[in-house]
C-alpha cells in the first residue's frame, strides 16, 4: 500500500477507510517492532514514558464507560488526561480526547502525516510492514498524546487484549478488565473462559488489576493470571455497590469501600449498568491513589467526576424522549432490558408509559437471543427493524422472522431498509407520552446520531 501525505481531514479519513483492503492483522511482534522504532523518534519524544501514566482497560461490555468515568475523575483531580477509545460513532477524531475534548481536524492531519513519514522510513528496514487501520490510529495516538504532554493516558483495547495492538504498552500503572461475555467469538474463542484468557493478556507482572467479578468462570481466569504474574487483584462484584434510587434523569448509588466514605454518588443516566461501571472506576481510582502515586484523587474529585460524566449512546437522551443505547451483544441487551424494567417510566405496567423500539444488528452477532430478550419487554408497542449498510448488516427478512417468533401478537412490527427511514417512522408512530429507544449496534447508533438533524426538520 502506497503511503501518502494529505492536506485535509477528509483525505486522511478516506485513506484510512481504504486501509483494510490492503492489509491484515500483523503479529504482535511486528507491531512491537514498529512501536520500538517510533519510541526512538526525535530522541525519544514518543517514548512510553512521555505518555503519562497509563491506565489500560479491556473487557466485553462497559470498557468505554469505565474509561469515560476515569477520564472525568482524573480531570476533576487536576490531571491533564488523554483518552484513546474505539470505535468512534460519527468522526474518527472521537478516538483521541484530551481533557474531554476530541482533537481538531488540524491535529488529526498532523498526526496522520507524521505517521506516514515514519512508516516510509521504517520500510527501509522492514520493506513489507503495513500497519492495519487500528494500528495506525494507535500510533497516531502516541504522537498526539506525547505532544500534548498529558499526565494520564486512559487506553481502551480494540479487540481482545493479549494480541491487541495496545498491548505493546510495557508498564501501565494499572490494568482494568470490565464484564466479559460472548462476543467476537470468531477471533477470541467460543467460551467465556477462552475470551477471558485473551482479555487477561493485558495483565502485566507486578501491575495491579481491577476487574468486574460477575461470572465465576471468567473471574477465576483473571485471578489465576494475576497470581502467576505476582499482581495484586481487586474484584468488583454486586456486593460492592448498591443502587439507592432511580429517577428519570439520574441514578443515586453507593460504593462499598475499605478506604473512603463517598456517601451517595450521582450518575447522570438511567442505565442501571452504569452503577457497576462507575464502581469499577472508583475502585481503580482507589488503587491509583493508594499504590500508584495519584495523590490528587480525592473523594470530592470522584463524586464530581461521576456526576459530570457523559458518554454518547449509552442510554443517551439525544432528543426529548429519544434514547440511544449501544448494547450490541447478549450481555449488553440483558443490561438494557434490566434498565428499562427498572425505569420509573415503565415500572408501573398499568399506568406507565409505552415505547417504540428501533433495532438493527450486524450479521456476526448471536442476535436470536438478543431479540428474544427485547420481545419480553411489555412496554414496547412497536418494533421498527432496519438494516446496517454494507456486508456486515444482518438480513432484514431474517430479523423480522425472529421478531415474529418471539413478539406478542398485538405488537406492531415494521421493517425499513434505510436507517433514516426507520428513525423517521419510529418518531412518527410514537404517541405524545411515548419514548423511542434505538438499540442493537454502535454502527446503528453512529448513523442515528448523524441523522437526527434531518429528522428534527420533519418532527
């Protein structure tokens, strides 16, 4: 693949979108070789020690939210914070945040052109090396964060952990593993134990690890790996937090701590699963303060960081009564269903509100079980099924057949090939007091985010 210098952000995005056609996943050793090379650029300017102290986060569900909570708390504590996440929803720049704001188009182009130069130079030594799409973004992130002189880098894995590009980081301050479930099974394994082995690959010798203790099988894998590497490990289970109250705009919850009294913590969301994600972030901050020298993290910083955190497409109300949730696998949908069943809007089934649900999914998900769970929601009066564009989108007729199998006979089911049409229809059939929920895929969420302005003109 021929590298190129670009003049605009649009050119850079177009080039990156083309990358998957010319490359395949590189062995981690090859990725590490290029990582070693760029560490030496400009007399070590892009060395790992210039990336701040790294918090490395893996998991199946919740890792993006945990990253966002950690970012918010670190910022409240006065640390200059960089965050690298995936995937993005609307623009690739979302993957690079400095103090809560994504980088500018100019900064993105600058990082892209820097990387182009380094790839060309490296090929004089290793002619066949061609970074993948994700590798390029990760290496661009190293450039962005090193130049920004951050204090803390919050690093989300892309896929798995052991062989993930981000795992070239040698010595994070702490590793975090969120809930593990069955997802990306073609790459990570067909059991939760095998997937946990891959996720646990980010654990480093002597580095403390915090993990979500929800499944005995996965927790045993993480504990065993931590013991092998001489790591202190800290489990966060249902016993470590308690939901006190759910209101229409927030959740009041408590975290059990051996170190501090946080009182009531307020999360600005109606997604009950965020209480667990926040609890994982809180426990991580305790370890950072106690064992890793993060002395500026105080109880007030944690309280304010949780209160101020906002995370796109995680039960996000994008317009009055219109919500997007990025649930895209069985565990995610189960958490979404639990959130709706516990919502004050729907808890009174006789007098509560109703809702319309817009759904789509990618072909490689186990969507039969996902649909069965959604069809058990008694507050849904209509399902609107749509298709994600491209080869990955699940077949519309196949999806409708499954909905017809599980849905109540009185529940309306409609299909639309275009997401924009499904959104417009869903908004048109809801009653004044009804809500619209959009769920099933982060691809769907991103397209909806970009389509809402057109719908605002119509409704």
